[in-house]
């Protein structure tokens, strides 16, 4: 237990010390907010509601939870990258020869990355007034545990990937071929209704989809929207024909995280020395 | 304290460590001497649970390194060849994290941190970022960190590699001071001969095999007598001449230098210089070193 805290604490200390990273990690989400939210907002709104009489689709409201999820994903994955650096700079050996068990090393690292991502995600909410949207305090409180859970899933994914790779270059490659498609095919940035069947399969298997969906259901007042708009916004997810409930999403994310942590632990054991 | 029996480590077709056996007593400084690639680091990695042996049994402080890894890990401290500090943290933070990894009781942490920093003379730098430390200071901090959980055995893998001679001497001062104070068993690997000399016992390793284990003195005494190094105007002729006219002299020509092994150089040298007819250009008399021991076992110098 103490070992988990120590590994977690190290990441937190370093996060608050590294201001360049703190600011740098905001650039991408803000860029996406500007490009998608402001630049394409009007076009998106008329596109989504074309042919319907709906007027209550707000693209900024739709994209904001997506951008926050994207921040969680990117920060989680990049924070997990630090284990490659730990290996290159030797600190990993100090951890590996200590009596801390391998599974606790993986959990500590995962919690460290997840906390960092969680804090970054929360900071995104500072932007809300500038975008002309708001969130009620109760929803915000509901959102916190969900965000942390999503951050844990993404961090354990990053951890597993990082533990399988040997170099930081390899990691950049993975980010490009794994993370970006995961963002685009999750419904984070645009509604994924009326997609070809094969894209639908990817969307359904993508864990980011469920994280984004959970956040949207908390942040957007779904019941006040017309059924038509709900459908157009892609708020009625199905898993190969079965409707997806919030509970099943939570179970899926927790289970997926556990599986990834176990795999990462095995990978740590294998790579001794 | 350390017991190694029939230890083997094989990578595919390459045998890094071949059937090694040795025993290290409590409080002993045990040196592992050999050229780079001899299998020293592989051995230390197995002893410190970083690597799994292919076969054989190793126990440390009574615990088996493959079956009771966590017990072994609690019993040992390791100073690696390369830096394993977190340079983006301060000395204190590095030490605090170590206390947590090793479950040092909370109430004892502060006193322990002060104590180990005192030993390595870094008390004034406790809140300095490690990246601002010099190479020697970082090495000292690593030694301090290795002691924090009061290990029974301290492993030092080439502890002074990459340091300047003055810093090296300092590091050794600290290590010897420590040994006097704490009676810690130390296992060190080195390819510096002078460092091996301070060990209570030395194991000489080459090509994955331990070829000799004894005190540095006994190893050198095995060679017997003194070594005279000489150069002459005609080395081949001189070697022939020495072989013909002097009894009980072991003579060898290597790299333009003639090495003569004699029982007692004081008695020998006066008659030798008088009687040798080939003109001498250089002469040096010395006691055998561990390098000569290595040479006599392998036919090569340790630096080859």
C-alpha cells in the first residue's frame, strides 16, 4: 500500500513542478475546441439537424464533454510514457529491486497518471464561461468520479502500451496510430450516426466511446432534447443491437481497467533487467 | 550471508555464468574481479533478484532469491553501475520515496535520512535537486540511499566507474567507514585492481567462470616471490641467457618486456645485474599484483 502511495506521489510532485508540461498539455484540447467548436460549429449544427425541425442542438455543448475526454485520454497516455523514461534513466531499477510488488507498481503508476489527467481535465472547465456554456454543481460533482474512472482506464491502457515498448519514438508512433483514431472514432468530436458498418464495429469496441458517452449523459440534459436530436447526437448507443446503459458502461470500464492492469503487471514481471 | 551453489545463467547458446559456487561470510567485503563481460554484472543481477538464474541455488540472508524475492529485496541494498536516482527530485525526496518502498517505519524516517546523509557528507544538500549534483555527489547519495533500510548486504556494481581518481578515493573512504561502523556485508564488482585489493576476499572471474577465490594476499603469494621487469638492447638474447645461467627463475617475454619471477629479489638482483651480459636499458622490481594473478590464470591482462 505504502509502495502504491510512493509511486503515485512521485508523479504528483513532478506534475506540479513541471509547469511547461502543465501549460503545453492544454494547447491541443484548446486547438480542437477552437477548430471544431467555434470554426465548424455552425456547419455542424445545420448538418446534424438538416431535414429535421429540431433547433435545440448545440454543438459546443456536444463537443465539450468530448474535448474533456480527449484531454483525459491524451494526458493519461502521455503520463504513462514516463515509465519509458524511468527505464531509460534507470529509476525503474530502483523500483524493481525494492520489495514493492509488481501489481502495486502498476497500480501506483496508473493512479499517478490518472490523477494527473484528472486534474488537467478539471482545469478544462475553467474554459466553460468563454464558450457560453455552463454546468450545474450537482452534475459537476457526479462528473468527478466518472472522470477519474475514465482517466484510470486510459492510464492503464497507456501503461500497458508503454510497458511493451522499448523507446519513446515507438511511443509517439503508437499515439499516432492508436490514440488519434480512438478520439475520432468515439463520438467525441462529431456524432457517429449513420456510419458504415465496419466503422460502427470499431466505435463499439472503442473504450473511449463509453467514457465520452457517460460524460455526455451527465453534462447534457438528455431528457429535455427531442428524440430526434438525441438520435442525431448519437446519444443512444447500442452494443451490437443491444442498448447500452450507464451501469453497463461503468462495469465495462472498470473491468477493462482491471484487465489492462493485470496485463501490465505481467509485462513488468517479464521485463526485469 | 550469501551462499551460491552451482549457479548458471545461459542466454540461448551463450553461457554468461558457468557453474559458480561461493560463500560470503557476514561482515565480509567480497570482491568480484574480472574484465568487462566476464559475467560479474550478470552474477550481481541474479543475486539482487533482477535476473532469474537458469539453474542453481542462491540464498541471501537465508532467503532463496527465486522463491523468496521480497524477503531478499528487503535484506539487500544495491548501488548500480548507472545512476538510478530521480534527478528531478531533491535528495530528501529521493530518500523519502526509498523509505516508503522499503517500509521504513514512519517515526524513524527523518533520523535515518539525516544519519545516512551524514555518513556521505551530504547533509547540507538535502533540499538540492539531484540534477544539480556532481557525478561524485550523486554516487554518494546513491550509497546513502542504499543504506537507508539497513540492508544486511550491500551490493556495489562498479561503484566508482566513470568517476575521477580523487572522487573514487573519497567514495572508498566512505565505504570503508561504513564497513567499520555497521558491519554490513559487502559484495562488490570491479575491474579496478586497487579496488579489489581492499576486499577481504576476491573472486576472479573470466568468461563466466570463477577461476580463483582467496584473500588478495594469498592470491598474490601463490605466485611466489617478486617480479622483475626488464628491458634490454636484445630481449630474445637476454631471455636465452637468463634461462641458461640462472636457476629457479621463471622468465617470460611479453610486449617487449621481460618478466622474471624470483623468490627473493633482494638476494637475486645484485648477482643478476653483475652477471647479465646483454646490456640493460630498464629495470623495475615489484611485488605481484592481482593483475599478475589474473595473468597467471588466464595468460591475459585484465585490461585486454
